[in-house]
C-alpha cells in the first residue's frame, strides 16, 4: 500500500486515520453550519470547529454537489474561489487545505493561491486534472464518477465504481474515493450498502482510500434516523470503515469522528508490513475472493487467477448435531476433497477448513446423501462464492 504525502501529512497504512473536515462557501450546500460567505467567520469556524477538534485536512467546497442544483461552470467556481483563498489566509491553525472541484482551471488557481491538495468529485472527467496535480506535485482525492463533468458520483454497480476510478489513470499521490451517497436517482441505498460491504476491494489499487459516509442515508435507514439523529450510526460505520482499510474520513462531525476512527484503527486486523535486509514484505488485507482478485489485477497477474484467488481465501466452519455415521461420512469425504475436518470425537462439533474449490469437491463427494449433510455442505460452498 502506497503512502501518500499531502503537503507533509502522511496518509497510508502506517499512519493514523486522517480526518477531513468540511467548509463550504456555497450558499446552497445543505449542511448550514459549515456554510459561510464571510472569510473571517469562515476562518474562525475552521480554527475552532475543525482544526481544534482534530481535523488534519480542511476540504473547501465551492458548490453543492446535490443533484437537484445546476452545475456551476469553471468560471462560476472561480468567482467563489476568492472567498476560499481569503479564508485560508486568515486561518491560524495548522491543516492541509483541499479544494473540492471538478475543473482543472479551478484546481490550478487554488493551488497557486495556497491550497495544498485537490478533491476531484468527478474522478478526472476533466483529463487535464491529473496533469495539474502532477505538475504541482500534490495529493488528489479521486471520487469514482462517470466521464461527465455534470454527473459526479453517479455510478451504481460496485464493479462499475471500480472501473470508474481507472478513468484517466492515477497519479502517484492519488487517494481513491468510492463515492457513497445519492449522487443520482438510480443509485440506491442497497448500492451503497454493497459498496461498504466490499470496501476492502478498493485496497486493490494500492492507494489510500477516502470515504465520505457522514450521516448518509444508507446508514440512517438502518436505524430509522433522520439526519439530525444519525451521528451514532455514522460513528459506528466510521470505525468499521477504518478497520476495512479507509485512511481518510470526510466529515462534518470532526471530534466525534476522530475518536471513532482511532478505535477502528487501534482494534483493526494487524497485518505484517516491514522491510528486512532491504526486502519489503506486506500482508495483503484479503478476506474475500473479490479482494484477492483486485490485488492480482493490480499486479498484472493473468494466468491461473481463479486458482490463486481460491487458495488465498480459506473459509472455516463449525458443524454440530451429527450422528456418528454422518460424522464418519463427512470425515472420509473431506479427506478425499482436501478439506481439513477436525473434531475431538465422533459426537463432538466438527471444524471444516478449506477453499472454495475444496468445498466444491466436498459437495460433489457428498451429493445424493439423505442425512442432511449434503445440503449443509452445499450451503457452505455457496457461502464461499
């Protein structure tokens, strides 16, 4: 996993989770506490409500990305940039300042004026955006999006999200963002939930991950909360997102989100990552077949992909309630299929350890039985898909 340097702020697996607070200079933005048109008031908000509360990065938005509003042109965004530039000049605290835009012209003007990084909500739909970011040697958050400057984040299927992030490539300092939220009428709560379930897959790019899940509908709907009451579900999801590999959390609730992110980081799955005698070793965070496949894609592996994917993900199951004859039949079939079948005695629970292909063979070996174990193993095989 690459570590990205954002104006001296390290972002990656070896670093604590980074918190991105939000400031808007767009009157139409829905979260009014973050909206300002006075640079002095905006600067005070940044110092007191964002940086003092633990924000590492301050993301400044020039327009709302809400789909019900007309998209501003680059010229209209540039008209609002002066307020943003005056604001960051007046901030006394220390943070990395990110400009949220979809246009390379706006990004370049912001970087010339003192901004440190870019948050591209259209995922390099403007093909000059990566060129500008590389020219200024800055970190850039790239949100999955269609190749259309007017449709940020409007990608529904998770596999399409993954492909969208490849649009116009990645810079060495790219942070990938899978784009949670209702960016289009077609994108559903279920789409966001599947993306969250599969969040580890985005580690397959080998780049840090940013998530923006604060008070999002796919979380609120779980607990039946409105936006005002959705902080607890956001914090629970934040810890889970960091445990699943997220490195930057974008939020309006800085202090609370920081604490939740630190818990996810502290109790996340430990992974070997070190260099010994000049040889670097890194344990990949693989718990599902899709995650393994993404890493192989990144490495350009094209031969025996499914076999390698299969061996990389071992599944463990405990079975109980079998009689002695069923136990013996399962043990014999497991040995033939290559599945480890472990138990203390014939009347004790059984632990099965194997890969999908091994469970495939076990299912075939037990097919046609009338004692129920065939159906159980069939369900195990399906769970491994």
